[in-house]
């Protein structure tokens, strides 16, 4: 049950960057805790068949190069003619980007997108469940400190199908380790970053107050070309450390928004001045000056500090504003099409 037409769509797999179409691999479904051949009842009408394909069918990715474990993509995704929106998270090893992404996905799971007219579903059910069980639940449900589990220069973390009610796009998040960028060749680096649509640059209080100039941001920024065609959000992570310091105190207490461009610009202006006090080498503000669309947000993925020498946090984890970078990126990359979203980050 595959589409064998010569003009079948071919979209970019956000996991391995292969080209995938509805005829690229076996059709399966997630059933009883594993992928099994797609079941379509005998005698199913064309309407029933199409419904099954759209709601349950997963295409086994050809995974050309075999650099990644076996993975699947929704039939509804590979049957589109548009590539996914690829988002890269960049930050030093202790910047908190892993916790930020886990808290962000947790906020989405709590239906945080609904009031903005957006919704999200898993891109790959198995990978999404694994991310939830190893990232979201340990952090938000158990208050555990998360550890980076992979030393790859870039690693696929989680993928979502995001809809604004009239259209849907696949959005894939990659964790980028800028500090080990030199371990891969220039051609490989360029091939990956050419596919990235939006960046989340995470800077922590530890980074800002370090006497040494940043190298992580620069390692990525020096490779990325065509920045004017891409979007970037700089996140002041672990901002609870500055919760009594202006202007972080104001914005950390603020809500989140999708299409209020003037409000996002006001926060960006305030936090630009704040980061500028600490930015010894000028790298932390480079995304704002070099990308075509950019914004700066104050966020806390946990709401407090971890216990010294402990795998847990000292208080219950209460994220603050972790959905804001996601909403801003959805506006700047065109996933969110509300009229006011078009002016965000300009």
C-alpha cells in the first residue's frame, strides 16, 4: 500500500536528512509498544483506508548512510511537499538547553498551545515516547537533573507536527554541541546547517559571569551561511538566578505571547542591554545582529537551582516561560500564520 507514482513527494527526514516519500519504505503502525505492519481490515472502503493512512500509518525511513537507529515518519508527513522546520539548540554543556527543551515539550503536552490556536502531535511516536520518558517525566514529574547522553556534534532530540488549524508543518529539534564542532569536517557541518531554519542560542548565568569569552556560539555562527534567511532566539536560561534583577525580573514574571511583535521587541531590547553588560567577547549578541529575524527571551526551565552534589532539585520544578522561545520561533519560521506573527523578530 504505497504510492508508486513517479512524482510522489520527497521530503527531508529530520532525523537522518535522507529524502523520504510515501513509497520509500514499509508501512507500519505503533501497536502494543512496538512498530508492526500496518493493519487495514479486509473490505475497507477508500474513505476508511485514507483515514487509517492519515492517522496511524508510519513509513520506515530508508535511513541512507545508516548513521541513525531505525526510525519512522508519519505518512501524513512524508506525503507532503514541504520540508520540516529544523531547529538547532546551541549552548555550552551546562547552559541548560536539555532542560529547556524538556520543559518546553512538557508545556506543549499540558495543552499550552491551545490558546494560541496551535496544536502539536508526535512526529515519530516511538521517539516521542522515549523523549517523554527520559526527559520530560524525570524533570517535571520527579525533579531530577538531566544529563546529556550523547557526544555527537548534533543529535536529533524530538519532532512534532504543529498545526495552526489551517495547515501543519513538521518541526524537528536538534541539540548542537558547538564545543566539539571541529570533530566533523566542514562539508558535513555545512550540509547540516544549510538545513536549519531556526536556532535557539541558550546562555546561562554561569556563561555570562565567566571571565572567559564565549566560544560555543562563535563555533556555530562562524559556520552558518545565509543567516539573513534564518531565524534565531537567544534565551537567557536559568533566569531565576536574576529574578530580583532588572530587567529580567519584569520579563520572567510576564506571560507568553505569539503575535504581539511590539511586546517581543520590548523584551528583546531590554535583554540586549542586560546581556551587553556581561558579553565580554560579543558572541552572545551576535545572533541578534546577524540573523534576518531574531528575539531575546528570559526563561527558567526549572524555576530554581539543583541541590549541591545531588541529582535532584531543591524545590519542585516549576518552569517559567519555556513556551515563549517556541512560540517566537513558530512565528518567525512561518509555522504560525496569525497576522501579527509576521512582524515578530523583524
